[in-house]
């Protein structure tokens, strides 16, 4: 049985509970053991890093230590969490001075970072460990009637050098992992220019019009290419394009009504999992096709 330490991030306990529900439902269906790191804290969401990078480094190192204690690899379900944990692991594994300073702080809570844990997004664990071919064999309700637009977001594939091992060299300019998963579920993967663009989440507070334009342009691009719905591996992208879709529509001056699903929600539907167990009733733009 595949077994991982799951770093949930913080949005699943407030803004996107459907992501945790669907992730755990899919893991159970596939026989994957996800052990939630209940002691872990927020990764800093790339905002804490702007104010106190030292604190953010220690907090993420602390999370890595909890996974090391379990002897398990970490899987994430948020692109930004993936970026911040991977960045800290890379820094501490390659900078002895930084590692010593962090371990000095960690010693105050009885922890020490050893550098033995790997961090990957659940998407790549499904692709590289479980295998898309095996997932395809387990599909109970093929999504053959749907055109699905994969939206990768930024932090899961960029900077590419940081994620090279975790993604097995996913090309950030021409990513394919999510499109391949869509095809494994029997659906048609929509090819559109905005699939690897930024959703605008991290500029929303400073420049809301820019954020709305970024997400609105991506949604309209997918819709214009015939997408029935979008899917993303990042809850921040999902929130920006689902919760913020009305504002995005107003900013770009056109009507938008395209459901945006979390990656495990899409997988769960194809595996025959009951929609309620996937939390689809939480989605703001209603996926009426369900």
C-alpha cells in the first residue's frame, strides 16, 4: 500500500473543505494511506515569507520534521504549500549554515531537521507511484462526454529547477501531467493558451482588478476552446476562479459560468464516488452536469 504524510495546508479547514473531503475519498478508493500531519501549521502562503522569511523557514522545517519522524514522504494538495515546503527543503539541504540556525530553533521544541524527506504534490504521486494506467482501469464512470480544461497554476511547476525531481522534469511552458490524467479518466483534454498562467491569487489584495483580469482571461480562454469545466490541483487557483468568477466576469466585461473543480473531485467522479463525498455542493459555480 502506498503511504504518505499529507500536508493539508490551511485552506481546507475553512475556505475549501471540499478539497480535503475529495482527496481523502479518492485516497480511500485507491487504497492509498494518507496520514494527515495534524501538528503542521500554515506554510506562510508566500505572504509570511515577505515579512519574516526566517520564521517561515523554521515553520516549514518543523513540518518537514514531523514527516521525517513518521518516515514518510510528504504529499501536498496546494501548489503554494508545495512551493514553500520544497523551497525550504532545498535551502536546508544545500546550506549548512542555514540548516544549523534552523536546527537551533527547532531544538527548542525537541526537533531536528535531517534532510531525509521528499515533498511532492499529490498529482505527481498519482502519476508516478500509483500510475495513470492503473487509475484508468479503476474508472467506473468515464468522463467521455466532457471537454476538461486543465489549469496548472504557477507554484507547482515554477521555478522549474526547484520542482525538477518532484515533477520528473515537467515542462512549465508545456505541462502535460494534468492533461494526461484527464485523458486517463476518459475525457477530452482541452488545449488552450492560459493553462499554465497565473490565476491572480497572490496579487488579489494589492491589485484586485489585475487578479480578476488574470483569472477572467483564463476562464474565458478555456470556455472559448469548448471546455465544459476547468480543473486545478491548487485550492488557491480554485478559489480565485470559482468564488471570484463573478468579479472576474465584471472586470473583463463578459459573462462567465464555467465550473472549476479541484483535481480529486474530477478523479472521484470518474471513480464512481458519490458527489456529496466529494464536496461538490461547496462549489460556487454549480457543476450542474453532476
